[in-house]
């Protein structure tokens, strides 16, 4: 798996040749992150992709949010299993999602994504 890298503002990186691309585990983890941050119905070529953040965050059902995130992670190509998944909502209404997955690349990586 190879994908174009994104920067901290979630924009594609340019100007560094092959350094602008990620492969294997790094590409997979970036793919998971962008899929988690996607909003349901926002992708013009797949209106069923993404998480229904507006309704889930309004309902304040942490179990429903956790389930939606788990479905997105498990449906990501290359992911074999979720080893752990934790959610933390802070006083600034930022949701930190910490997850650990086992992938086809044989390693387990823990990543925190903020929504």
C-alpha cells in the first residue's frame, strides 16, 4: 500500500519527491485516521462512507460512537483486528481516539486521532 502523505493540517504534502508518500504500516495508519475523520455522506463517490458525527456527538452515546469507529477501522483494507480502542472527551469538547490495530504488515501500532 502506498499513499500520498498529509501534513498536520490534513493537506497533501508536495515538494519532497518520494518523501511525500507513505507505504505499508504508515500508509495504513494514515488511511485509518482519514477514514475516522470523514463525515457520513461527504464523499461524492461513496455517500455511505464515513461516520455520522453530527448525530452521534449530539446523542452523547459513547457506546454508539465507539461502535461506529470500530466499524470504520475494521472495514479499512489491511486491518485484521482491533487490539484496543479508547475514547476520551475533554473539557474543550475534543474527542481523542486512541486505538491499536493488528494489520497485514504484522505490527501493532497505537495512534491517537482527535476529532
